[in-house]
């Protein structure tokens, strides 16, 4: 049985546990990156200045940091997973296209690879949702 056949039913019986582990790891990765960006906003400024955007958008570094913080927390616990993942997708697309692709010759191949993996996982969870072990599933079954 393939991966798509085991993840389609949302009754919890055939949903693989590793997907829940990946959701938690993805959320913690985004949360950690948000904490790093909040503690060092100059890092985002440098990354944006080296990209095509330049410094024309002054609110973007704080928006990225807080979106990672809030979205990472929501994805980790599985609350509003689809919305939280969908909001993160444009930020990661920007990271892959604008920021990391220009630094690949400067030893940033790991960051580019990590950004691509995170982007793929975000698209997956925006499509599939949080799974059976999530606040979304609890709310759906308990009508709160």
C-alpha cells in the first residue's frame, strides 16, 4: 500500500505516525527559526538586502519572524494546521527563490535544502491537515 493510500482516510486507523512526527518537527523548526529571527532581526535584514527585494519593505522582517513563531506553534499542536501551513508557504517560497538560491555558492547549500524540505512539508500539511493526533481533529470530534 502506498503513502497516498494510507494517508487519505482521516479515521486515524491508517494514518502513519511518522506524519504526526514530521508535523511536530516542522512546527518546532519554524518556531525555532522564528525565535532566532526575533532575537536577531539584523539577520533577516541582511538576508533581504542580499536578495532582490532590498530594504524597501521595512515591516517584512518582523512579519516573517512573528509568522514563523505563531505558525510554528499552531502547526506543532495541530491547530488550524491547514491555514497556518498555507500562510507559511509564500514565505518559504521567497526564502527558496530570493534568499537561499543566491547564496548556494557561499556554502548555504544546507539552508537551501532545509528550506526546500520545509516548503514541501508545508504544502503537504496545507493539503492534508493535521491528522488524527491534533487539536483540529479533537475540535471536529468534540464540537468545541
